[in-house]
C-alpha cells in the first residue's frame, strides 16, 4: 500500500497547515481523496488552472478540499493546501 493515496494518478500530499486542518476535523488523506473524487465543483471564485477545489455535503455541512498540482524534482504531485468544513451554502 502506498504511503500517500493518489488522485488522478499522482500522490496526494498535505501541506503542514492542511494536515493540521485534517487532524482538527478528524479526517485523513483517504477522506480528502474521497472528497476530490466524488465531490462536486464548489469554487466560489476563479482559481488558477493548476488548482482543484471540490466539496461534499455531509450532515448539513459542506466539506471543502483544495489541492494544487506541484512539480518538484521532475515529479508531479497534488499538494493539499486547504481543508475546511462550513455550514451549507
């Protein structure tokens, strides 16, 4: 089993801040992957081309995961840059 789950064939790696957000909400990387794969497009504002923002609604709350495609040392991966939970919009 891989250390990191994959989204669109690339590893899904959290920033330190996003890992803290996941921990505070009681979620893990595999839940973030589920939101990205099964959620809907939830962007309220225009995002850069390399950024994906997806949401799911659970128990009346909207859970949002934002990732950026990053290239480092000739390899690409998805960096989780934000995970949040808010009231339904």
